[in-house]
């Protein structure tokens, strides 16, 4: 095997000679530029034959004796030297940080000693969590749990995602349109309000994408829209108010069509269209047939005028009709076509089954009213006949709203607000629905109002200043939130409730005609 010599660039060399008798020790190799050719002293080893060593290192090896230089041939190197690839080296010259890779990186004969958990189980076997085993990470910097499934944020899926022993115990509910706490209700207890106060009468109804509010401002009837978050769109239309001293306003909607009615001694109706951009347009105005006119003061007898809330007439958009009392004892309706108000010019059609001067409400083809100590309901036909005329429950101050496949009726009994769900074909308590369920208490009084949100299966019931959000749990009514809307200085005379999207709009009208518009939702 050839000898590798280090060639020095220096021109001069110093020869080392013995000053006395011939030495018995092997002669030292010559020194070339501080490097020494060690090949004569090393055993023949594939790696040794190609190595040269710094002088300082050779000095250390020389002190260790010839055996210290014999590490390349498989001989164990003396301390503090170690055999590294056939070369005896100090440990501190070759030591590396230990890595988790199944190798003794730091030369201390221990493998992966910094991670005693290797091979042990990791994680937990609870809920959706699964145990794994600690193994070295791919980059060697530590360990990872292989095969383990750890806890994650709880979601509403019937499973124990966070592995705390209880399925679907989600975080606290926040106002975001989601069921965060997995209790089957959306945004319960966290809805917030926006309130706007008007000087005169107002009424609200839902349209696609938001709401239409009709209000009296000075000598005008104004119709303006709000989006489903309760923000005014700025879109307004207006016309002259035909009843300067009116006592009621009411409205209803079907798709893009909104019908508004108002009056005192005479009754008027307005046909309003709302487009997809929530731009309202008043299409036409119609005074009802003189048979609806209220008597004026004569022969010393004061006029009773239009019946103030809660005895005021109602207008419904589907089917289009106007219902109420044309005189003190007669209940009647005026049905008209779907595309105009022409039918309102015809004589009122008498409904003989409704007793004189009873509190009532209407929704679609259904009617609900007080009769004695009971709340009664039925389906009203255009010819004035009542079908399915039945008692709902003991109670007063009823209100009504449509829901898929039926109606809901809210009423007051002994100071508590109650709610019943009735089937459309029977007008009796709907199987699996609410039947005379109490949803609020505390010496409540009318008037009442009711609205239903199909998407969230939620009722909005109002009584006086109280607004109650009602959900369903195992077939029973459960109160999701209860608010006291006290925005008016005088008692509430009339109340409207409407729902669009995930919000609700409430209009309260005081006895002196001041109005408060309240939006309830996530803002």
C-alpha cells in the first residue's frame, strides 16, 4: 500500500539527527509543515493508509504509547480516545447532539437516551380519542405519537370529540347563526337588539331579504326598507296621508307584494311592490267601500270611529282580503283580486259567527278571536262562512301566525302567555306540537303578536312589552330568550312581529301613537 506524503511549499527542510549513540526506538518520521506522516506506525487499515494528522494530535497520541496508535486495526483505543472509523480520536472531537434515529449520535454507547418514552403508549382511549405509541419523528428532533387520535374541539355530531366523557358539550353559545353549544337551539340567550323610535304610527312586515316598514311622517305615508341585519337601505317611497288623524295601521306581505291599511272614520289600503334590491314602490291606493265607513258625531252622540287596537281591522296579502268590524256589532270581510285593489270597492261580506266587538286577529285564511272566556279559531272563506270553528283554549287577547302545515295561536290566560300549534286541516292541537304551553308569565297583558321562523323552527311571541323567543325540545315549548322591550313612554297599544332570515322585527305602538322599531338578531 503506498505511502502518502505531505509536500511542503517551503524550500528549506530541517533534518533530525541523533546526537549520541544510535537509538533503539523507532526513528520518528520527518516533520513537514507541522504534519507528520504516520503511515509507517499504523497498521494496514483501509482508512488509516489515507490519513494524516495534525502535530498537536500526534503529540497526544505519542504520550499514549504505541498502543494508542493501533486503533485502526480493530484494537480498542485507550481512554480518552475512541475508535471512530478506524481512527482513535478524542470523544469531544467527534461528539454530536443525540438525535432520535436509532443511532448513538453522541458516542456514549446509549441510543436515543433522551427519549425514554419511546415505545410507550401515548394519548388516551376515551371518547373519540385513540391510544398510539411514541416513535421518533422523521426529522430526528423528537418523538411523535404514532397512531394516536387526540381530542379536538367539540362539534355537534353526537360524539365526544374533546374526550371529556360527555358528547356534544360544545363551547358557550355565541351570536353567529350556529348551534355552538350543541343543545339543538341556535343563538339562544345571545340575540341583541337595535331600536329606532318614530313619532307617529308605524307597522312592519317581512319581505324577501329584509323588512318593509310603513310609517306616518308629518303629512306623508312613507314606506322604507331594512335589510335582514336591521340596517336601513335608504330606499323610500312616499305618498300623501289620506287620514290625518288615523288611529291604526296594519300590514301583511306575500313575496314581493305588501299590503298596508290605515284609517279612522274611513279605511284605506295601499298596494306596495318591493323588488330584489329592497326598493319599495307604492303602486296604488284605494278607499274601501262606504259600507266600512264609521259614523261621525251626530245628534249629540259621539262617534265611535274605527275601532282602536286591538279591535282594528286587519289586511292579509294571501289571500288578499280586509277583515274587521264595519259597525259595532257586525264582523265582515272584503275579498279582492290578487293583482289589484278593485275588490275593496264592493260591499262588505258579513261573517255571522263572530260576536260583537271581540278582540281578533287574522293570518292567511285563518281567523282567531275571543268568545266569552275562550280563544276560538276557524278558517274564513271568501263568502263569509267559517269552517272548523272550534275553541282553542281558555284565554284572551289572541294573535295568530302561519307555520308550515298549520297555524300558531298565542293568548293570555291568568297573566301568562300561552302558545298552541294547530293543524291546518283540523284547527286542533297539532300532534307533537305545543298545546296550551306557557311561554312567559308575570301578570302579562295584551295585546299579543306572533311570528314563526321555519328555518329555525322558532316562534316569536309578544305580549305588551315582553318578547319571547320560543324553541322546541322533545315536543314541548322552551324559552330560548325573553326580553322586555320598554322603548315607549306610554302603554303599548298595538304590536307587530315579523321574521326575515335569522332576525326579527318588532313594532310597538303606544297609546299616543309613538312607535318603536326593534330588531332582534346577531349584529
